[in-house]
């Protein structure tokens, strides 16, 4: 697919997850940045705006005022993913009530790595079930930087098998997502994406973490990724369309 045929906007989960503490600014200054960021995502017709749960209501207000169709997404049990199933569900329910339509859960990859499959599987099933019943999109962050290549394949296949067994008619609503962007600087790589792609069939994939230029973004899309999570969506968009 040539660049001039590709509407790259529809692939972007434009992402702002930094806190006021991380940025060294006040909460009021952070909110001002978020307002500009959300309006920018709407202006450029990005697919989704991905923000912290405490800003969902703000995003919903701006979306309604501008009569936008942009999806509002948030992160659940972020960034470590080590809370209980019930805690994840509580966060998900709260986000849904505020207006989020896409939920990016951090899976407990350490449970998987240590072979505690019963709890791992239960969490994937219960949280995915909640999302699907409420017509939401769910994305499972596997944190590729914490896993070997073989573990990436195995955890992706395990999630895929749960989805196929229980939600086969809704496989398009459940994604595998590479990274939080908060794990030691590790993010999405082509090799990791190929490993995921090799075991998940038609299950959608979201690449995220460290994606900052149009060439790698297009390479990932050409590989079959249908969402790209990045805080650099606008600069990638402009570079792609220059």
C-alpha cells in the first residue's frame, strides 16, 4: 500500500499518560495540556484518544461539545498490571461509567511467567467478558519488554485461545497490545510484532511504546497492526503527509 493511499489517522490511539508529577507541573497546567491534546486528536480525526482514567470526563465533555466521533480510551491497572481480577474489574466499571469506550488492561504477565495460569486465565476471561457485554473494545497489554520472544508467543497464544473459546464472534473487539511504554524503555519492535502475529490469527494487534516516526509506523501497519499507540501521533501524521 502506498503512503498516499493510507489514511494513517484511523490507526492512531493518540496517547497522553504522563502525570503532573512526571512532567513537574501543576494539576491545572496538566489539565490545560490535556484539553489541547484532546482537541488536537479530534482536529486530525485520530481513531482514539488514550488518557488516564481521571481525565475521561474531560475528554467526554470536549467530544460532545465538538460533536466528534473519536473514541475515548483509558488504561486499566496501569502500568504494572499486578492487581487482582476484582480490582481490574472495578477500575474498568468506573471507566465505563465515566464514558470510556476502549479499555487497555495491563495483564499480569508475572502470573503468566510463574505458571499461575488459573488466575491469569480467569482475569482475561472476566475482564474481556465485561468489556464485550458492554460493547467496549478491550486491549491486553502483554509488556513485551518483560518477556522473552518465546514468552511473547506463548502469552499471546494463551490470550487468543481464551478469546476464541469464549468470544469467537467478538474477536475483532479484543486486541493484543505490546507495551505500556513504562517498562525500562522497552516498546514495540517489528520482531515482537511478528511473534505475536504468528500465533493470533485474525485477532487485532496494537503496537505501542516508543513509536515516534512514520517509517516504523508504516512498517508496523504493513505487518498487520491496526492500532498504533503513540504520544507522537501528530508529528508522525505530519511527517507521513508532508
